[in-house]
C-alpha cells in the first residue's frame, strides 16, 4: 500500500523532470531498447539447444507472444501510475517499498547494467570486424585472475572491452545533456536498426525467390543447400520438449527484453495515459514480428546445420555473406554496430530514472536524486549507472551476463503482473484510463508460463539462476540499512 510519503515523493520527482516524449519517442524507446545484437546472433545457440528448425521458430514465437502479453498488461499499470521509475513504482505500490527496492537493487546490479554491459561487449566485438586491433584476445592490461565461488574472473582489459566501456560511458555523458538529446539519438538509431532488420529480411526472401528449387523444400532446407534432418525433428510435444524450449527461451527473451524501459520515463511522456500503453503495444508487436520474420529469412538462405554452426554464432553475417559475398560481412557488422549503439542509448536513458526515483524515496544515494539544473536530466544517476556497467564488462562473457540477467528479469515480470491482480483487488476504484487486454486470462497465462520457464532455468541452469536469486536476496539487508540511514539523516535535519 502506498504511503503519503510515497505520493509526495512522486510529486517532487515529477516536478524536477521535463515532459518531452511523444508517442513516436516512447515507441522508439521500446523498440530501440529491445533490438540489440541478439537477433543477429542467438538463433545459433537456440538451434543447438532445441535440435530442430521447427522448434527454433517455436521458441521465437513463444518469446514474442510472452513479450506482447506482458506489454499489454503493463499498459494498465503505466497509465495508472505514469511516474519516474515505472516498474519500480508499480512494485512499491502493490507490495510495499521492500519489493520495489529489491527490483531497483537488482536492476542496478544486474538487469539494466548487465544488459548494457553485454550489449556494449557485442558492440566492441563487431567494431573488431573493421579494426582488427579491437579484439578480445588483444589484452591491454593483465593483472592475473580472481576466483570467486568457483567462478574465475580474469583481471584483464582487452581492446574490445575498452571500446565497450568508452561507448557506454560516452552515451551516459551524452544523455546528461537532456531528455531531447537522448530521444533524438534514440529516434535516429531505432529507425536505422529497423531498416537494417528489414534489409536482412529482404535479402533472405529475395534469395529465396531467385532460387525456387531450394524454396520448394521448405524452411530448414535453404536454396542450394541440403538438410539431414526433418523440419520438426525432436518435436515430440511432451514435457521434456517443452522444458527444452523453455530453457532455450533465454536467448529470444533476452533479445526481446527491455521493452518495459519506457515505463521508467513515465513522468516525462506527453499524455502518458494514452501514449504509454500504445507505445508498449506497438513497439513490442512490431519488434517481435520482425524477429520471427527475420528467422524465416535465415532459413531461406541457410540450412539448419549452417545456422547452428555459424562462425562465432553470427547467423545474420553468414546469411549476408551467402547472398552478397565478402562485402556482406562488413555490411552486417555495420548494421549490428548501429543496432547495439542505439540499444545502449535507450537502456542508458531509461534506466537512470529508476535509481533517481529510488533516491527520492531515500533508498539510494541522495546525490543520485538530483537533477541537472540546466538540462533537467538525472545526471549523477546516469553516471553511476555508466560506471557500474563499465565494471561489469570486465567480469564475464556475453552469454554469462545473459544468463544472470534473464532469471531475475522474469522473476520481477511475474511479480509485477501479480501486482496488477493485487491492485485490482485492493484499489478497485483507482483511475484506470486503460485496462489490460484480456484480463484476467492473458495476465494469468503469462504468469503460469513464466513460472514454468523459471522452473526450467532453475533445473537446467542452476548456477546462473541461483546467482540471480542471491543477488536479489542480498538486497533485503541492504534495504534495511538504507532505511536506517535515511531515518538517521531525517532525525538530524
């Protein structure tokens, strides 16, 4: 239940920020934050896990359905509480400040900053296509290694990591110059990355049209290639297969994640009661549709074997090379650099608003709750986020960061949608300009399947999942320390 302190805090937070995001801006934040490097890479790993072309497409379809279902459900909460912090506020209002804090804590430590770090590492990886000096094997600093809980962390800095750090810190500084500056960058790069996805799709279907002999075989048998396994091999449609698909959803869910970031900017959206739900629906539906079509395009050019054995999992690059020759690799590398750069910008812009809202509630460093007087941006929050994300680039590989992030993300999605049910019960008369489509069936279906996915991750990727749970749990004593600290400061004033 919200307290009067929460309400007054929210009012102060909103008065410090400026309203400047229209429907197009909000939609590009949704789409731009979702589209990073995953769609160009993760299909290889998904294919290896599920073992058949058909199940690979099913994994993308299921992740898309889950994402859109969650987004249309979040629309009700976004229209009901269009405040800085978004999902943090929804959890705080539904289940109390501890739950809200645990989300913000995990967002800062792993979810938002871990995603920024992972995408920045991917950006550096593709810069290396043009500049060979940029490489994970080109170690600039080597201080040995450190073993923590059986996990060895190399105390090294490669040229690839250096580029990643410079990119994410540069975008953190850029967003200090105001909301419109960040939104302008987001609009440009989202438009470019959607154009890149459409280009990949066009390449695939154009190649298929020019090689009708291969097209007759159907997906999984590309033009000019051969396939050694049926399209639906491994699809027994039993619990074991569903479990395998659920584990494989890590890739597509990660690639579709961060759609909720627009809710973090709720206080800065024009007409949020209309534009937030609409941006969530339009953005997620468009991106998930493009992702599914893009995977069909891959099958129009590549065999399933080629997809799962793509060098360094660069499926899109291999497809472009098949059609365009050597120059295809360069074009795809440029497209992925544009995509990841725009993704980092969207995540940076939105995430800082959560820590800003937490600081206003006395649950983060008070300095993080300050706004730059000239540009009305949460400047210190942006820099805090950037510095921590930079440190995370030094701690693990892309896949490790991905696995840590997705379990915690799903956990809080489940809690937030459960919060919608609770708020319908405890605040039946609260203003709801938009009501979740298909309530209660669609939200309940999402929760049930998401819980199954969490179970599958716990049983098949236990180490990473438990690490995610531990990060959340450590936030409990930290919360009480913050509360004691905040009360002490209030007593001294």
